[in-house]
């Protein structure tokens, strides 16, 4: 007992558990979170994952803003993208460096009082609240790029803006305060220099172009904006690079002229360069540019702006109940005493007077009912009426698709191929928002035949370079049955062969999977339209391939006929005594008539061309480059056999050269490079054997054309960086 009492005394008493914090102390730590502070800590959501991608995202946002501003002002875009390496002496092992990225455009400029809001605030812009096709839509991009530069280098953005010709230029330097999501101006001055003269003197290439009036001339930039951001980044060529982004942007925006000044030094990395890999696989990658002392120029392909788009009101079928309630409240504030009838007509598209009156009656109200008298129960009934009503789809004048001819022009400009096809679908609707899908394919030519097809994705004319497998367009490509069009395709995968596939989605609101705008969300309506556009292009390709295969077979048949016509004529002359020349001409005429398909040239629809000029695309969106067919048909251009000479000289050599002629006949079957099958004859013996002394007959027109194409293709080495006579290519 004594031991137990001693143990009880020695054991300390347990104190009652008291909370470390209470509601009052927790409340003192709660505060607002600025949107800029949130994205500063989660910058990967905006595309600033790593130094290389951060540089690309910065240029992408600036170029998108420039293109949008120029098109809205009705100005043909003239854009300069300049990257300056501020640490050229860094060690070779450095994974990143400090750069200054500058983008200059000839747009309408920005008024002085809006500069701080546009470049120094997140979620501020003119495109978020409107339903109209544009590249930017969130009001985040360029200000987020400036925020990233400030975080990584501590340097503010430098903006030059000239909103009026003949007026001074505003030079402003500002930095974003991430706590308040507001800009703090550190420098503000009016200058006369625009574009900045410093940019024209950067290198020998910029000076040479400036002297030729091809780079930042004052006459081409009467107004405009220049944005400079210093950031921690990495410049490297290849897949997912700034070079690829600008090349694809030039394809989707042929009305723009873009000048690119790359840095003098490229960051070293273990990742292989796509250009080098393509040359090794004979993919014939070439730039879509002209180059002057390192300065790359993407020329303007057309001198017409895309059609002007119009802003539309939301469609009733695309509205959700909570949004409808908020719209009713906002309308009550802005339109005092406004009626429900007027609200339906003013705030929605495709709602006529009769339709609005019928909707009011369907929920037990009249056309004179005030919006203030519409409560949540009536609003919910109105929402159900929206879903049940049969309304016309939204108007499509809010969209500006690339167009079939522009798609073909862009693909022809960037992809060296043999066959091009494009398709533009009719506009459709998802969640009440109009969208339009366009697709284009390029096949054959100098594209690699043993690799999976290249998929190029665009959204509102902007290239999408990352998150390919998460994109609806990539899924549409893999779900399309390419085997139906004579292409190889693994189960549930991308087709294999010399093929480039391009998909473009135009919409008033593209459903991106994240704020970084790298992939399109997988809506059933969108994926269905993408597949239909791809199938339309595939059918055109399948028709062309089947016709081409038939032409190849007929050409091979003609080769066989021509090899034996001379022997047959000689034999008939010996048996019947008929005129061998007449027999030969008659048989040759029959051979040409029965294999006339080999002489045909297909037009853009897979039909036979008679007198038309096949050089331009037709209304069905197909273009065939006949010079590019040569590599695929080189084997068909074997040396033609001449008819036998039926004179005395031939008779003297018949017995001597019989064996040799038979061996040569066997050797020439199939392709011209087939190994000799003559028994007991070496190459030296065959060369020493008596040859035919007959005069060689003219070869057929089809074979002459194939021979010319093959010679032209042979003169162009695959993978060479030197552009050919018909212009440079991207792939």
C-alpha cells in the first residue's frame, strides 16, 4: 500500500487540455489575398514553369496583344521581337541567363492614363466581358509577364507608347505591387524617339535591315507600342521554342510581318535540338523566313486583314441559373424601370419580340412586368424555358476563321509536301457559345515517312505548343480512322507516315484547360466537329492516293509493253513478212492508249486535268505540288528500252547479242536499280557485250515528266538549310 501511495504521489497530475488558439486569435490572422500575390506564388499556372517556357510565354502574350490591337484598328501588323542576352559571358554550364525581351508593334498605341492598369494589374482588360473572337481573353498575360520579370530580376517593365502620329511618345517604367495588384511608376517622360533608335543599332543585321527600310522605320510605325521586360530565361531552338512559336504564328497569321532578332548565344542543354534531329532523319526542315546577318524575317503572305468581327450578346441556351439571376440584378440597376420583355431582347441574341413575349407568358408574366418584380422562382422558370425553347444558333459574324485558302497558303509556306488539303466547318455551338473548326493536312514530299504525324494546334490563330495529349484536338486526331484513307495507324494512336495535321478552333471563348492557355478542353461538341473536319481532309487525301496508285500501276504496265514491242514486231515480220515499223507503231499506239492513265495529271480534287492550270487551290480546299512528287516516283523512271532496228545491222548482231538482250530485259523489270539476273554474266561482261545499234525511240510523256521531277528532287538534298527555288519550308 505504501508503494502504491508513493507512486501516486510521484506521478504528476494531468493538466486539462487547453486550445493553443481560439476563434479570436484565428480571426486576427485572416486577411484578403491579392490575385497578383496568388499568381506570384503559383506562376506555373500562367505558363512560367521554367526559364525556357517563361521566355516563350512572355513573347507569346506580347505578340498576341500586338496582333489583336493592330487588327482592331484595321492596321496590317508589323511586329518586331527582340531578345538581348544581358549575360553573354556566363559559364557554359549555366542553365539560364538574364535576357531583355522587347516586342514592338505598329498598332494604335495606348493612352497614357491606361498604361498602369494594362501593364500593372492582373485581371484587367477589355476582352473578358465581351463575346467576340480575340487572342487574349483573361486580362492576365502581359502583366503576369512583367510580374515574372520583376520577381526574377527586380527590374521594372519599360513601355514606349505613341497613340497619335506626330505627337510625343510616352516612356514609362513601372513595377507591380503584388500586395495591392497595382502598378508603381518609377519613370515617366515624354520622348520623340519611336521606335527606340537603340533597337535599330543592336547588331549588324538590324543596322543592315534598317538601312533597307526593313526594320523599325518611322514611316511604318507612325503609332504603336514597345514593351521591354528583363527576365531570367533560357533561349534554345527546337520543339516548343520561340522560333517554332513565331513560325507557326506566321502560318496562322499570313497578314502579319514579323521580324525576329534572336540573342547571339544559345543556352547549352542536353536536350537535342529538333532541327538537328530532323536533318539526321532527312526530314528536310527549313525556316519559313529570309535571314540577314542573324535577323529573321517572316514575310507578309497576304495584304488583307481578317474580316472584322462583331460583338454579340450571350445566347439563352448558354446561360446558367446563377448568371441569369445576376444579369437581372445588373439590368435593374442600369435600366431603372426596365421590363422583362426589353431585358430579353437587349441582353440576349436570337430573341425576337415574339419570342420574348412568348417566354414572358410561359412563366406566368406579361411583357410589361418590371425586372424588379421578377423573383428567384420566376427566374428559375425562365431558365427552364430557355432550355426548352427552339432558338436559332448564335450568329457567326463574331468569328474570324483563317479560311481554306489562307490555310493552304500557310501550309504551303511552312511545310514542304506533295499534297495539301484544307476544310472549314460550319459554325457550331457549345454551351451557347459559337465556335468554328478548321483543319488542314500536308502529305508526302520530303516529310519523314517512318515517324508519327506532326499535329499542329491553334486556338484563335495562336499556336498551342504544350500539353498536347490533354488537348481535344489531339484526341480528335487519334480517334479518326486514318486507315480508311490508306494511312498506317496504330490502335488508338496518331497515324504514321509523311503527314502534318493542323487544327484551328475559332471561338468567342475558347475553353482552355488552365490559365496558361495551352490545351483546349474536351467538349463533345468540339471534338465531334474536329473529327468531321479531319475526315473531310482525309477523304480528299484518300481519293488522291488511290488515283496516284492507279497511275503508278499503269506506268509499270506501259514499261512492260515497251520492253517487248520491238521483239514482237520483229517476230511477226519474220513469220508473216509484215512491215515491222508499222507493227511497232501500231502496238506502241495501243500500249499508250490502254495505259493513258499514266499520262494523266490530277487536279486538286483528284480529277484529271485537261487544259486547266493546276497551280492554285480550288474551292474544295486541295492543293497538289507536282514537283514534290518526284522523290516518291523516282523508281518508276527506269531507262526505257528502244525498239529494235529492223535493218541489216540488227540482223548481224542478233545471234551475238541475244543473250545480253534477254539479261538486260530481266534486269530492267521493276525498278531500274534491280540486280542483274543474267546467268554467268558479270558487270564487265555485260558492258563488253554487243549493244543494240537501233535509234532510241522517244520516251512517253508520263515517263519524261517523272524523270524531270526526279532530277529536280535529286538536286535538292534532304535536310539542307539552303532554301529551294520554290521557297523555304518549316517541315
